C-alpha cells in the first residue's frame, strides 16, 4: 500500500508544533481502502477510558456480537483513572434528601451558562436528562457510590457524587471486569494510525489501521467505529498553540492524551469546534508527591504565597485558572481543617499520605503553627482565616463566595495546607457530534459509520467545563454512541 504526505505534515505551522509528540512524517492515506482487511469486527472502539468502555458494553448488551476495543497505552482507563471521579447528576432522591431544588433542566441551564453558551443546547440537555440514568447504569454494573452529594471544585452546584474506591479508577476497574464477562477484548498497546474512509471527505468510515509491536493491521468495522480516544491535554505544544501560558505548565493528563486520533478524524473531514478552550485545575509542583485538598468547595480556601485569599473558591474553573496564574510565581496554598481533610480520605487518601511522608503536606495544630510550616507570616494567615470564618457567620464574603458555600468554618485542628499551581486538565474542543453521537463532517452532514464520545468531542462544555460534568459526559454519551453504533445509525 502506498503512502503520501499527510494533511498535518502539509500544514507547516501545526506540524512543527506537534513534532514533539512523534507524529509520523508520512501517514497512510486514510482514503485508500486496503486490498485485504486483516480481520473484521462489528464495532471497533478506539480508547479504553470511561467513554470507550461504556460504549462497548452498551453495544454488546444491545446484541452486537463482535465488539473490540483498542487502546494505545499499556493499560485501560485513560484519563478516567486520573479523574477525581465526581459525577454530576440531578437525581430527585438525592437533592430532596439534601433539601435543595434541582433538576436536569437546571443542570443544563447552568452548564450552558458556564460555557458561555458555546455548548450545543440539545446535546447538553440530553446529557443532563440522561445523567441520572448513567448513574443507575453504573450501579447496575457494580459501581458503588458514597452516600454524599456535594459541590465539587468548579461544579457550581451541589449535585456531585463519588464512587467508593480509588477515584476514577473505581469506574474503570468495574467496567473492565464487565468487559471480561461480556467477552469484549481490550487490546492494549495498540495504536490507531489511520481511520479509513471510502473517499476523500465523503462516504462511510470503513475501519482503522493499527500498529502493535511494530506491525500494522487493517481492521474492518462493519457497524462502525466509535472514537473515544480522549483529548490532547498532555500535548504541551498543541495546547501552547492556543494559549502560550499553557505550554509552560504541567498536566494532570495521562501521557497518552496527545490528540492523534483527533487529528485522524480531521484528516478524513470531521468538523471541529472550540479547540482553543483548554481548562486547567490546581495540581502539585513537579518532582514530589503533593496533597489534593480542594475537592469539596465548602471545606477549603486558597491563599497565595503571602497567605492572602485572591479569589472566591466556588468560581468557574477558567476564572480560578486566570486568578491563580496572576499570583506571585503562579503558586497558591489550599487549606483545610481536620473535618475537611477527613472528607478526602476515600478518594484522595493515598496521595495525601504520600505527600505527608514527602513533607509537602504541611500540618499544624494551630493556624500560626501551620503558617510557620508554610513559611507565611502567621499574623497574615490568621487574619485571612479569621475573616473567612466571620464570613461563614455573616454569609457575606469579601472576595465574593456564594452564601451556600459559606457553610463550614476552618476551626478544627489539625490544619492542613498543600501548595498548588495550575496544570492543563481538560480540552473542551474536539469533533462535532449530534445528539446520537454521530460525527459531523465539514459539509455539515453525518459521517456514516463514525461515532464519538467523551473528551474527543467539542460540543458539550463550551468555553469552560463545569466540574463533575466530565463523568456525566463520558458515561452518558459513551452509552449513546454504543447504542447508535449498534443500530447502525
């Protein structure tokens, strides 16, 4: 089979920017159909994260016999394994127990507003409407959840719940076991190098070419291909094309989140949107384990390295990003008391313990003692925390925190602090899909045989992803993509 210079090589500026990710100088022509397919499956799923696993299981349970997942890294899970696991869903029994008003409609309106109305309203509404079903679907497949609903960092409203177990890995462990029971192979160390379409920018997607152990293989997918390969947050060069600040930052992403499959879909004519909207969240400094103390918004505060608050911690994630990057050395402290720390034990316990042993988790029996550990002026830090605690009483925060997030004082010893800086976290942009998770081409029409779900898509979150909505997105549209592929929509 012959090769030609790929579109990404032709685009000189883009090619130079992504060279560090080892894209090939020459790529297989995605429109040249092989004379012989090495094997044939019904549905081929690209990516073994939350979206890919849920798509494959849904398709198999819908009656599709031969569903295969290919994963370029050595392990299943993708970024879902690194996620905190918080899952937003407006479930009536949960919000009534909490004594608040909520609904899928409110969830949708808040999601659209937080993304500056760049998300597709119908796709967002379907996500929030089906998110409660996704939670139940996970429960039906063995995922157990903590009995607590809360407002996650950047979540804007108390509708998140976490699985019991190791953060996002709890989802992956359970669903990977389901794949085993259902006879769904997960082929790791298998990298997609081309998605193959009938004709240049038209016709049906027929299958993929993969590389494993230095050998190439063509896989025909008669029902279709589901792209669930994630975003490009681990690709510093590509992120830096859109925001120069981000190239200098670290990332929370697993190393495989570099965007090759997204470029493959662009090569065959997929339309994209919002690629320049890239979210950051706080993370530890390079080199040592750092604690994670900022999950529960009603329990922590941020201060800069001078011990002063600089933002309201319940703000949108893009607002928090810009506020922290504007601080001296782009660093901040996240601070909780004993009660706040206790809430972290199920999902963050191991990393917080590692940080304690490494000395990056600062602990003090008084605020003044904590300040000395942080190398912050004790009087300044005490004044900061006293002002915050007073705001909990008055429900009026000088930096603008909402009264509903002024519920818990920082008063119970010991007190904990961890240093953070912003890291690249989530790429909001990606391919355009419709409400059936079918990929839309540059001509505005459906690309037959091609579906996508999760972070590789770009029509859900708009300019800013609401914390806790990634899990709602991947498991809801993963299931939608699997069902649509099973129906050959």
